[in-house]
């Protein structure tokens, strides 16, 4: 089988994306009969049927869905090539689109970003914050170069992704001073019935704490689920509630909001991963950034925590 004709593939991709032969003909400035003929040529070349009629709409067949996934990748790479050439011609250095999953504290992200800015050639960042699922979808569509997430990537149906561990840390439980004083003598059983502020359900920190509560037979009062570590730090004293944070930022959260460490969430930890496509990981800039992030995790975080800064 020969390579699909580029223009036929473009016509197919446009119709599939818009879901209408008429709308696609307007965008491509071709008559519907001409466009239909071009798609039939692609079907004959590939030896499969790509569309089925559903009323007035066109629905992709299973073969059509497979072709669409590859077409998405082909045209995304084309856009990426044009973007890279434009950046080079404008002498803007390297642009990196970085996706950060909800639940990773801003303090951790800011310290990791500082390590990225020490690279040469210089990197200009575009930051996106969203759920892991949404970020991985954008990674599949080549709209994001690198994702920082607190969980491994699932196997993508469109492209092969690789998750590299950057660092791991434990989990601390904090509370306002008066509440912490009451909880410490019988910790952790004293948490039973106490108001708790948890991270958002889609975060690994949320699941780690939930598992620990179950293993200890603790039934706290879940007052709220908040994905902003700064906001949850403010809410703790206002609601006289406990909150859970990464060990790495516990000292600064305590200092900033007048909280005390009640104890660690035993045998629990959270991890941070850098996720990218196999092709992107071969890029020397991405490879260097991940290595620097790993070094920054160890040197920039743990040294400052030990010194009490």
C-alpha cells in the first residue's frame, strides 16, 4: 500500500473534524461532490470505509477513527514544525509549553520553574494548569511539550508517553495551635470526628490520605476538598480544621499561616513525574530540563527544609 495522498488525507481530516461535508466544503472552498469524490479516492487507496451516514451527519467507522488518530498526529507535527521555525526566525530562543496538574502546590512548581530558567539556551515558558486527564489529552495533540503530574500517565491510545520520576516526599498533617495541642497526645486516633480539609479528589495526595484514614480506622469530618494549597492554608485557621500538605512545603505553610505540625501521615507518600512523548524525551532540551528538575528537587527542597528555611 502506498502512502496516502496528503491532500486526500487533509480533506478527510477536515470533514471528520467538522462532522459535515457541507461545512468542510466551505472551509476548503471545494464543492461537496468534489470533496466526496476525493474522500472516496482515499477510501479506495486504503481499502477501508471511513464514514457512515447517520441522518444528515457523517460518523467515523472504526477504521475511520484509526485514520483520524494518525491524521491528528501528522497535522499536529506540521503545526509544531511551523511554530518551531517561526520561533527560530524571531530569535526568541526555545519556547516550552509546560502542563502542571491540579494538586501540585504552587511553591513546588515555582521552585522547579526556577531550575528550568537556569538552562542554556534560555527557555521561554507557557504554563497550563489543569487535570491530569486534560493535560495528557493536550500532550497527545502536541499542544503541550511536558507535563508535571502527581501520578503516572495512563497508556495513551494516540501516542506513546513516558513518565519519569522527579522526586517523592511524605505527607504532613497541620492544624491551628490550639487544635494541634488537643490532637497530639492521642494522635492519630484523636483525628476521629475532627474537621479536615482535603486536596481535590483527582490528586494523589487525596487518595494517599484517604487510604491512611481507612487503614487506621479514622472517620474524620471532611469539611471541604480544595485544590489550592494557598487557599487551604488560609482556611485552616478560619475553620479550626486540620489540613494535609506535602512534607516539602510543611515548614513554609506553618510559618505563613501560624499552623503546627500534628504528625505525619504514616507510610504515605506522593510522587512527582515528568511526562512527555518518547519523541520529545529525545530532545536534548527536554532531557536537560528533566535532569535539572530532579537535581532541584533534591538540592533546592531538602537542603532548605533541613536548614529550617
